[in-house]
C-alpha cells in the first residue's frame, strides 16, 4: 500500500492507514498537528490511534521546534529482540516454570531490583559510557533529581501496561527472545515536567490544543528538554539491554545442555526524537508510536499478547520520513476492553501461550488490538518482512 494524502492546514497528511477506519478524535488530532507553524511534514502509520495531544502512530517533522507531548510520557519506549540457537524442539511441553524464572529475574509492574543492575554484571557486555551516563543525571531537571535512587533500581525492569517479555518461535522453528519497555518512571516524570513547562510558554497560548505546546530552538527551555530527552532515551536503551541480558541468563540456566548462543540484538525506539535531514532541511523528527525504517534498518513490529510479531527491514521511504509502524495499535481503549471482554475471552484468545490470564491484563487482550497482519500489509512500501514470530511465553507487567 502507498499512502493516501489528505489536506492539512500547513502540510498534507500522508496516511498509510485507511482514513475511514481512523476514529474521529484521532483524525482531529492529526488536523490539529498540521496547524502547527513549525511543522514541515506529517506521516501517519497504519496502527494510528488516539493519544495525548498527538496520535500514537504518527511521525511529526518540525523545524526548530519539538512537542514534548507528541514524544509521549514513556520517552524512549521501544523493542529489543534476538534470535537464539534453540529450536521449538528444545522447549519443554510445560512452559510455566520458564515463565516463572523470567518473572523472578526481571521485576514487573512497579517492582525494582534490590541490588542495582549494570553492564558490569554480564560477561562480554561493554561498560564504556555507563559511568558517564549516570554522571549526566546531575544535569537533568531539578524537579526529578530526588528520584535517582529509584531510577537506579528500576534500571533493568519491565514496568506495566503494554510492556512485555516474550519467548517466541519463528516460522523456521527458531526460538527468539523479545521485549518491550522504555524509560520507566524517571522518563515519565521528566516528560510530565517538561510538558508542564511548555504549556505555560507565551508562544503556545494560541494553539488549537494546549497539549501540542512546543519548545522552540535557541531557548533555555528547549536546551533543557533536549538534554533530559536524550538522557531518558539512553536510559530506555540501557534498560532494554540489561533486561535482555537478564533474560539470556535465564535461558542459559534453563537450557544448559543445549548451550544456547545468541545472534546480534535488534533494538529500536518507538517514542523518541531524532535529528534528521530531508529536502535540504535539518528537522527534528518525532516518532510517537513509530520506528525508524531507513534503508536496511532492522526493526520490530509486535502484535498483541496472543497473536504474532514481525522482524522487518526498512526500505528507506522518505515520504514517511524513513518510518514504519511500532505495532498493531489499539482499536479500543483500555476501559472499553475491560467492559467488552472477560477473563474467559482472554483465555480463549491466548490459548497456547503461557501467560497471565487474569482480570489484571484483560485490557491487553488481543481483541483490543488491530490485526497485526493487516497492519503489515498496509506498509509494504515501508518495510520488508524478515521473520514472523509467534509467542509461546508472554510475561506482562
């Protein structure tokens, strides 16, 4: 599918989704974003749905400005995946012990490590930059500095909501490890702080939606946000790396006889800002629920906890600002899912997957999400499928 172009106030809206299937509130948000004076382009992914300020599943390119609410409160949220040397035949019939071991190794929900986890704990993991990263915490917003101890202990933890750790099998019976998480509570606190600052700035008072408040170049507020934003994006990347190492340790211990090896890790943000150049302009590209899909870039596009996921390779389509979707995308809100579905529905829709099947995760039921296969079909000009995965174990926050 190629994109559909809709008129917008300052830029056209390029949509890789069928406009007829996008809820009215999300369409209004897209029109609102297109009114921003600094905007140079807007691309909409097939998993688009309503969000705070800007839709989830949108790529917003601006010159000399960035909107913190359009980045989202989970700064740097993203995915990591690695193929192992194990095959489906190596997996036990009963996967409950394996799920339990993963949950013991990686704290979920509001949990944290009693003893902080760092790269020095794992053999062969580079430690360069770790001390410098934490040294730069002194330069983040004063409003969140008191959270440092918690941030240190939450490094290498999953969180809640739609975050997950999975063990998957691809179409060739290879076993994969995959996880989804971000910058934990420290990223949210930094985002909330800066969104509040932006809303009060004079140049944002006439916007159609105050949640689209921006920082503009060459101001102290922009400098402060960029500093904290890039630090939180790095936190998220470290967080996923350390969780993956914890997960690998579980696999090594549980499959000692098989002596598993691991291929090179694939990692991608999907709530972040990047400095990129298009049409001779230096732009700040915000991907909110979207991944970079430059030519040859490997990415991960997950479905729900009972369907499948895709490993993809970017095709470098500049019309989308070298981007692709970040997942299946929700087709109903969490509250709507809780009202619509029961734990029995959850059990039926996750049959064959070792996972939680209680009321606490009904809002993550597969039926609350769009079809991942259809989402992939809508972006064949953005990515090429490398592998299709099906989870056999899913750990939710």
